[in-house]
């Protein structure tokens, strides 16, 4: 499909998780209307479904347009794939989406079920312009004009936009460390992204690798049904209480400084530490949180520990985090010498037409909401300046 036949929108949002929905909400608030769907021609309605509320519904045919492209089969973003035993009582600080608070929460409900339902209702109530499933393959510049358009190639054809808000998150890019002997292991290896249930491991000794919230949460869960051993590269830092607003702001600022300098972002938990909960204290009491330094090699039936001892195991669970899903932006060569993408807030420093939300300091749910608002404000200014 050529640029002449591409579907046109002023802004394309890639991803419909928390950050993408926040961006779509703020686009609507600023008067953006849904881009004309593929099946519609000149003079036909801009989009099927309910009209956008507020100022967008009153705009005429010259209103700025947007579309959200989501690779998932339905609403919920990464929450669609979380393990069923991750209950709302255990998730870490889910923030309301902007404009519509969460419905009453049953702490015993699976987070995947509750948050998928919440996101679905949010999309429907606001009439957000979301198309799915649409896999974005690449984003490129149409020409050398710094105020020109961007081409977005997808599984459903080509789009042309004046700006892109990238909200693809990290769930689709689990990080697997390269470790000596990993390919020789005869047991099961899986990443947190593949985890379903502790019952799968009953009767096996399970090694859990990683120092974040997912690692300790799954150690708690799995250690209730079988034996476990915990390995991390660094000694975990534990906190007795949740961060207050000031401490949380300082922690996010450390991550923000890294991306401003063009360094790869670190997780917020790497600077906040882990927070004790009653469940984790119980896990610690039964020895599940006795941490060991990283093993030196993986062998066919277990691992060689740092002190030279051999530890037999039937499974290794890699709770080693995720990386930002940005491969479709690679043709734009946004990464700098430091290995990351230099940022001014949510805006890519070297390419003001591209904003990253849910990236680096905005990877938390509260941060994602704020980033959506900031990205839209920056794009409104950009588009006003480019005419």
C-alpha cells in the first residue's frame, strides 16, 4: 500500500494498555475525533460506535483525528495474560484510568478478569477509536521534512500520521539472561510471562531467579506447594512501609534522569526496593525468601551454586523482567550511544513527532496516566506549530 492510499490520522497511538487508553482519553478531551475507518469513504461517518463525549463530539469535519492500534484480541492490555492466581488483593497499586474510576473491587477476583472488564467498559463508555488486533510492524519517516508525516505499516495495511504515541509496554519482550549451560538443562525453564499456576510444579524443586516484585510474589505462591530456592544478582533491599509521595517522586526522578541522558531505563523497583507484606513475611518465615547469590552455571539436572555446591532442580523460573517493546521504531534509529533513547519528558529528544508513554519513569500505572496527558499536550503544541 502506498502513502497515497494509506489511512490518514493526525495521531496514531500504538497500544491500548493503561498508557494507551490514557493517551486516547486526553486526545478526546482536546477535541480529537476518530479517524475515518477503512470501510468509510468521503462524507461517511468518522467511526462506528458511540460518539466521543465532551468537546470532541461537537467538532466538525476539520477536527484533528486519532486512531489507537492494539495488537491484542480484546481489551485489557498485558493484564489479559497475567496468571489467574494474581488476585486484586495482591497487585501492586493499580491506578484508576483517567476520567472513570474503577468499579468496586473484589480482592478475591483475578486481576486479569477484573482489569480486562474495567478496560473494556472504559473503552465502550468513552467510545474510544480502537482497532484490534493490529500488529504494528514499523514506523518510518515519509521524507526528510522534520515536520512531515510518519508511515506506520501494520498487519492491516498502512497508516500515515503527523505524530505517534507509542504505548506498547513491555509484556511482549520478556528478558531471558544468557547463562552458561542454559541450553543443557533437562528440566523446565519458563519466564514469568509463561507462568500459569504453582500446581504445575508440585513435587519438583523450583529455582526462582530475579529480585523484583514478581519474583517474591511467585516464591510465596510456589513455596506453598513445593520446595524453592531464590537467586538474585544483588542483595534485595526491603522496606517496612510503602513509599510516601515524596519518596516515590524521588525514585521516579532517578529513572527519569537515566532516560533523559539516553541510557536504558531501569525498573522503578530497582530504586524503590521491595515492601514487606503479611504474605511475604509468612513466606520468609518458612524460608522461601532466603536469598542466594547467582549460581555460576546451569547443568543438565540443576545448577552449580556460587560456593561450588550442586543444587538439583526440576524447573527454573526466570523472573528477570521485561524490556520495552520498541522494535517497530528501529527504522527511525532513535537509540543513542548510551543504548537508550534520550527523552524530554515523553517526547523523543531527536524526534519530536514520537512520544513514548509507559516507558521508563512512566512504566507505573500512575506514571502511565500522567504520561498520556503530557504526550497529548506536547503533540497539540507540535501540531499547532506545524500548521
